[in-house]
């Protein structure tokens, strides 16, 4: 599903090149649950963002479902987002001005899903995540765990093939964290590919592969 | 559609969630839009003059240029025999009509009602075929066909006849009976030819001047058939006129060039002698339009500034939207939609604001605008178009910038204020200050120039002078001595004098030349007529010779006084040389001797140069009485004058004014302009401050953390206040440096219009700069001080 060949990423600042990622070769198959680990500044999030096409790479080749992403125009990439990829962030990143219902609805609107289908999809998702009662609340009326639940639900609503989760439990207490991880595991069991970034060994254990990053290189894979 | 609804919801929630921001944004735009609407009202009215006539494109006024070897004069009037000749000789001319307006008031009586009325026009019946003047009663074809008939305006009808149809009734005008044959609509605000009554010009058929091809005295309007070549027609008219004036001694050495002016263009484009009404001022229109656009630019800049400043917050939302799959186009639609919604809200506020201030605006510019004028298609469509465009243009920069960010950099919090953001904001703020300073400098200089003109000694005294204009033909010719002596008997009166006009009004012009000199030394002269007490009462100084002798018959017929300019124009090296010389004057075609030379006092007002003037003592021209009041108890003296007036002129109502007032009224146009520019400068400054307030609120909010850290490191409140305000002070200084030369250049040009002008010095510039600085600092200080005093722990807690 994902093939990275010799990916590199650096920031140039006048005379100095700061390397973030170097020589990254990675293959992720459908149904994988990959965990990227490593100390702060190792380049974990950057790698995740490149995989999610939120960030450009400085060099190398990236094939997503055998399409060469490094050669695609922005419009096509937006298409990939809409169709295949869902994101979950540490800071939830819900839209504050929209209710839970509307937050869930937004990706479908951009995907131009028909009204009737959209309504049933949102209702289904609310039901599945057990947040029907919260549908008219705004994000700031929810606890952190609930917000992350909505964020996961929003990532899932377009039925993505791939979920990218950047420290999804970083802002949550351990009970809430476990619930979210269980949710991700369940999705993985249903066939969704998941790539997560985390510091936490316990959370890492949910995945079937662990990639350790160190100073921009892949240090080892367990 | 669903996205649209979603966007609308989002917009509204954003609007209410960030109330201060929305309020500032909308208020700023609304102020700009209202200024624009008010200016558009005025400009549209000026351009709409005489646009309403049917077949407007085929209507022209025939004007004439009189040219002699030494002078050239364009007249709005033309010679009376022209119109009939045009109709007779040229098939291109469908209708031709003359309009005579002597400018005097007539006494109208009907039953027990009796008033003086102005704007009586003597016309050919065809005038109703040329200009569109709708009839309420009667028909244009029958009106004015018979002698002693009159057509009156609706206002006149209501005044004299209440609610009845007056056609067939008889009214009395200056002692003669006239039959009312029609009632027409009142003249609209936007016509150059104002009227109250029409009567037939044929009443004058027996007068020799009705056939005089050298005396311009009647406006001549024509309606042409389609596809007439104007240039050819002018040539033909000039050929005809040349034929008719051939051999006429009065036309010797003169050439007459007739030309056609589209009736629509008269108000703004024609500035001939004896225009029917005060023409519009195209330069003033240009200035107003420029101000309107500048204020729009200022508020658009505000909008851009606030939006980009707040972009950091919006960026997160935009980033999230991108992550969940929004394309750039979809985001652009959302962001531009928000800008447009803000513009719509602002427009609605602006229209309400205009509705509220319209009465004051009317008072300010002496206009008659109604709220319905704002809503008519010619205005509301441009207004909507301009406000939407402003909203979209102003919204497009922040929208493009926001939608262009890479989502990852936004979500990581790497965008503080956008790389180009700060620079652009600085440029825009400098631009706003620049415009504001130029406007304020302009206002101050106009006001100073006005007070300079009012304060400068015009060469005569104008205090405590009561002026009584006397209506009618040769109103004082036979009784002026009686009037003077009767008035002088009243207590509290220091002097009485009679004249053809008082300073600031009532000069005539004609040519004159030195006797014995070749005729090529003909000079255009201004003419005034006054008695032997005028110069004493007005304290006008003689530089050579003497005043007229009191009631001296010889002086009446054979003497004149000129001013220094005239002496120079005649070629005398000193005023003394002029004394005893003879002058041919063309008013009475007589030869008069120069007995005195006066200083160049400002008989036309301070705006103008003092041109050559020739003064004679001709009682037939006396039409103004000037009474010199002693200062105490003016109202008592007025009462006694009024009583005396009623005895002397039982038929005429008593009218009066003070010279001081009327002389200053000469600057009404300038005062109006200063008021308008000043008001709009105030609005501009208000809008700029509103924008700055928003920016400060936002930016200090953003720097809370930085300020918290600085305070923990030991920075004082003063230092922090300084930190927050130096930037803005720097920008104001830059704006001043840029604005001063521009303002100086523009105002220097404007001052060229005045013969008497003040010297430009640094003060108006310093004053404007300091005003802007002070107002700005006041605006931002509250928020800055609040931020500087905030507890640093509070600021850092949430990090």
C-alpha cells in the first residue's frame, strides 16, 4: 500500500541544512498496524505528515497504492485525502465553531456525499462511537477523551483505508487513552491500516510492527 | 448547497463568537460605505443635471463669444433675433426658443395675497417643446399664445390659489393683469434653468433690442432634428450672424462666434458670463470622488489588516479542514463568502447610517436629498456593486494566503503571523495614515485660507453696514436724495449712501478706451455706479484727484473715478497722470473725465484679483442703499428704518442684510468644501483608529506570552508600553514624511485659485501629524496599558 524509497527531508536556513529525515525506506502493507517510535526530534511526526501528504519531502520516492505521490499535483493529493486517509492528532483539532454532528459531517461535505447518504453515515457513526447524545454539543463542551473520540470518528467517517494517528492519546489520561487504543485496534482488526506515532511502549504494543527513528534515520524495526 | 449552508452557519457563529472583531470589522467597513454613499449621492446629482429632458441628446443652448482686439467674452445669453432666424433659415432646427430673465423681482397680487416673486421668465411658447416642463393644468400648445398670459409653477399655484385649478383666473403682476393659462411642475433640483413663472417674450416685440444682433440678452435653446452635424450648423449660424451684423456700427471691430452647448453639459461644463444658475464644479466633484475612493481604500485596508492579523487563528481551522479533505477551491469559496457576508452586513449598517445622517448631510452641503434617492437604481446598484467588490477584493488577500498555507505547518503552530503578513500590514497602516494626514492637512489649509480672506483688510470697512436692496426698474433714480435725507434723520445712523452694488456683488462690465487713443487700446472694465457719499462711508481711499462733488450734475454726466489698476491698464505711469484725461465709456457711449483714482480695494471679494474699475455717478443705476449704523441698539435702529421704509415705499416689502455676512457668504462654496473634506477626514481617521484598535487588541493578545516572559525577566511597565507603541509611532512618522510633500503640492495648487492667498507654512502639517499621533495613541493606549499591567503568571499559565 505504501512504499517509501530513500525519502529525505531537510530545512535550509541560509547556509545550514537541517536534516529531519534521511534514507527512509519503508513498506506498509494493507492491514498493518505500524507504530513509529523515537525520542523527541527524531522526525516521527514529519514522517507521518509526509505519508499523509500534508508535507512535502525533499527527496526520494513515495508510492501510495502504486501512484507516485512525489509527482502528483495538489489537486490529486486532495483527492487521496478525501478517499483514503483519515487523521487523528494529539490536539484533536476539531473545528471549535462546529457541533459534533457538523464536525463529523464536514469531510463528507467536502467529498460531496449526497444528503441522504451523509445523514445516515453520520447517524451510524454517532451510534457506533456512542456519542449520539453529544451530537449538538460544541467541542469545548466535551472532555478531552470525548473530543478525541469525535476526532477518531471524524477520521473514520469517510471509511479510509489508512488512519494516521499522531500521538492520539498524548493529551488523555490513561483510561481514556486505553479506550482510544482499543478503538484503533478494533478498526485494525476490521481491516483498516493504521500508522501511529507514540512515545509510550504500552501503546506501541497495540501495533504489529514498531519502527524506531533516531536522528532522522530508521534505527531498527522490531 | 449543503456546504453553502454549512458555510453560512460557520460565518454566523464566527461573527458572534468574536464579537469585538466582527464589530470593528463591520463598523469600519460601514463607515467607509456610508461615506461612499453620501459622496455618490452628491456626485450623481451633479451629473444628472438636465438629464431628464425628452430627446435630451438633441437639445442645445446657443451661446456666443464676443471678441474684440483686446478682450474676449463668452456669454450664456445670445442675441434676441437669433432664435426666430434659426427656425426660419435652418431646417435642421426643429424648435428654437428664447428665455429672458431680468433677474428682478415682480410684485404678484391675487385677491388679498401679495408677494414679491422671482424667476419670471419671458419665453417663446416653443420653450415647452424644447425643454421638458410637464403641465398639470392647461396645455403647452395654448399657453403663452396670446398676450398677457402667464404659466405658473405648482408652488405658486398653492401659494395663491390653494387647491383650485387656476386656469382662466387673472392675477396682477406689477400693476398689469395676466390670465393664468397653465400650471407646470416645479423645477427639479437638477436643472440649470430655474423658473417660477413663464410669460410671453412677445411683450417686448416693440423694443429695439429685440432686433439687435449685437446685444446678448436672451438664452437661446434649440431642439434639433436627428443626425444634424453640429459643426456645420455652427458654421451656418456664424455666416448668418455675420450677414446680419454687417455694417452695424455697434459691431465694428467685434467678432461674434456662436456655438452650441448640449443642455446636459451646461451645469458642469459651461462657465460663461450670465449663466442661468451657479454651475457645478468639476474639480470639486473630482476631489469628492477621490475622497470617497480613498476612504473605501482605507476601510478595505482595515479589513485586510484585521483578517491577516487574525489569520493565525483561522489558520488552524483552515488546516483542519484541509486535513479532512477540503480542496483549496472549497476553502476559497468559504473564506470569500465570509468576506462577502461581512460586506453585506456592513452595507446594511451603512444604509441605516446614511438614513440617520442624511438630514445633517443635507444641512451641511445645502442639498435636498431624500432616503429614496439612495434606493433608486442609478445609485443602489453601483453601491451594491462597489461594496461587494470592496469586500471581495479585501477578502481575497487573506483568503488566498490562508488557503495557501500547508496544513502541516499550521497544525504544528509554525505560522505566527504569516511571513508576508507583518510587512504588508505595515505598508497598509502607513497607507491609511498617509491618506488621513493628507485629508486633515487639506481641511486645515482650506479653513486657514478662508479665515485669511475674511480677516484681510479689503480696502474698505465692512462693519456695521446695513444693505437694503431695492427692487424694480431704476428704483432710486428720482428719489434717492429724499431717501438719504429721511434715513439720516433717524437716530443711530451715521451715514447713508446709494450705489449700483455693494462690495462682493453687482458689478457690470463693458469696454472703455482713452479718448484720442487708437481704438486698439480698448479695455474691458468693470463698472460701478455710486454717489458722492459712498467712498466716505466705506472709507475707500483716493490716491489721486477728488471724490464726486455732492449732487453735482456736471459730475453725473461728465466725470468718472477709476481705480489704480485701471490707471495702469490705460498706460499711465502714476495715478496723478490720469487726472483730467478723457475716457470713452461704452455703457452710455459718452466721454467722461477722470477726476479721481482710488486704491485697488476688493470690490469683488478676496478670491479675485482687483481688475480695472470705472465708477460713475448715475442715479438710474442706483439700486442698493447702504446704511452706516452706530453700534448701540441695532434692533431699535432697524425698527425705525423699517418704519421709514414703509412710508417711502408703501408698495415694496423691506429686505435687508449686513454686508459683513454677505461678503463672507462669497466663500460659501469653500466653506462647504472644507466642511465636507473635514467630515470625511474625521471619518477616515475614525476608520483607521477602529482598525488599529482591532489590530492592537489582537496583536497584544498574541504577544501576551512574550510580554509575560519579559516581565518575569524584570521588564518594567513603562518599557513594555514603549515596546508596544514604538512600532505604531514609527509608522506614523513614516506616513507623515510621505504625506507632507504630497499635501503641500496639492494644497499649493488649490491656493492658486485665490488672488489673495496665505503663505503655506509648517503648522498645518505639524498639527495634522500630531493630531493623528495623539488620536492613535489614545486609541491603542488602553489596551496596551492593560496588557503591560497584566499579571505575567496569568499569561503563561496556559502554555
